[in-house]
C-alpha cells in the first residue's frame, strides 16, 4: 500500500510542477490536509526562530494570512494550534472571491516597517490561498502572489486546491492553476472533481523533508527507521491508523487514465458554460459573474413581486431582504417537495443567491433545463 501511495504522490507532484524531491501523503479529507500544511509551516517557522543568530528586539507574534473568501478550515486549524482569531489576517478579496495581491503586498510592507504592531515582531508564517473557493469557485492569482512573495521568503505559500485543484489535469483549464508550482504545499481532493469515492485527499509538499518528525519523538515499538522496505510514511502524519486511500486513486487511474479524468472535468465545465449562458439569456435572472471561473454558478431569480424594481445587480442591494427571502424560499420549497437539492449563499453586501455546483457527470443539459423550470414554478407566487 505504501508503494502505491508513493507512486500516486510522485505522479501528482510531477503534474503540479514540483521537483522529484517533493513529498506528500494521503490525508483524511481536505480540512486535515490544510491543517497539516499549516502545522508543518508552524514547525518550520519556530525552528527558524530557534536558529536565529541574533535575538528579536520584540516578542514574536506569529500570524496567518488568508483571503476573506477562504475555507473555514483555515480558522479551525489555527484554533487547534492555539493561534487566536485576531492573528488570522483575512486580506480583502475582490467581488468574485479572489485574494487581491496588492492587499498582500501592502500588508507585508507594513510588516517590514513595523507598523502592523508596535509591541511585537509580526511574523506571517503561513499564507493560505485558494484554487476554487467554496462559494464562487474563485482561483487566486498564484503567479502574482508568488511574485509578491519573492521578497518575503519566510512566508510558507500554501494553496487550498481541494475543490479546484483537479483542473490542472486539463489542457483547457489548467491555466487557472498557473503559478502553483511556486507554492510550498498544495491540498488536492481527487474525491471531488475527479469523482473518486470519499475520501481521497492528498497534501503535496515541495520542500523535501518538511513532513519528517511531525509525530514528535516517535514510539520505538511502532515507528522504525528507513529500511530496505522503504520509508515509514507514518512518521509524516499525526494519524496512527490510516486507510489505504491511495489505492482508490491508483485503481481509477489504471482504469480511466489521465484522459479519462480530463474528459469528466471538461464535460462538467462545458455543462457549467451551457447553464451560465442559459441564465444570461433568461429575462428574470441575474448572475453574479459574467464568466464563471469554475463549476459554481451563482444567480438570483427575480420573482414577479420584484420585477420592475430589480433589473440590475446594483438594484439587488436596495431590496436585499426581499431578494434573500425569495431565494431561501425557492430552495426550501424545492427541497420539501423532493424536486431538487440546491443551496444558497451570501457574499459581501449582496443578498442570498442560488448556488448551483455542476459536479454530477450525468446531470446533462435537460436536467438543468428542468431545474430552472422548477425554480420558476415554485416562485410564481413570490
């Protein structure tokens, strides 16, 4: 099982653009992958502090940087490590949920000149970016972020690619991941866009050896040194018992091959484009994005009572309460009658919108047309 896992990790590292010396392992879900990346970065930062030749003039304050649209696991992981919420710095994101590289640059400049906190030496040890945010499917601009970090080498650059990381397999859509090869680590969930059974999640780490010693001082009765049988992966994880999740990816890769996964991904993107264009042409629909980045389609259906009052996206904020009520009512009615399972989400100052994630490979255009018909039907009296 170890041989299969390492084979898969090597293949994924090569696809991302990490060197042959890069490492990684399968984890019990994306939240754990993100947590292990943060813990690895924290250990690295503390080791650097311990090895400083000259002491700091002020006490260190370790902080985490992320975007306002990042996954909640960033905060929960920080909590587990004893990092208070005020030390999780949520940098501004744009309208669609992408971290703004200029905001990152401005914050790091303030760190250098000491204006962030006069009483402490602020040390940003971990930057969590996102490839496919939960709400809108936004991809941060990794190339621009990597350029900013060239002057701040001590910041661990992590990408939460649990949702969108699989696009790197597709020639049509891999541009969304441009710059990911500069990251220190990448979390990737094949059980999402690649349609593998739950759970199948990996953490890839570019600098070699960083995962070693995660367990602290290992128990000699269980953990053993490297032998002719290969490296003991258990030394790289906080888990004791582990499932053979690597077998799922290895078997599916043997059956489908890379092009099989690419076909699934490209088909879903084509379906998302179809549905988005369908919504754009609908007289009673407003969409959040002119062009979706991923498979997340976010829109508002304008019911009869609001037509003539809400005609543009700008009008939505004037009728925020009414639009949110209509949106949540539509979703609730569809669920109660067992017609469709959709979801709602807020973002910024906008009212709640319908969020449809086109992930099912057998949904098809007719299924989406029926879904939209049902939305119109249950909203007739709103």
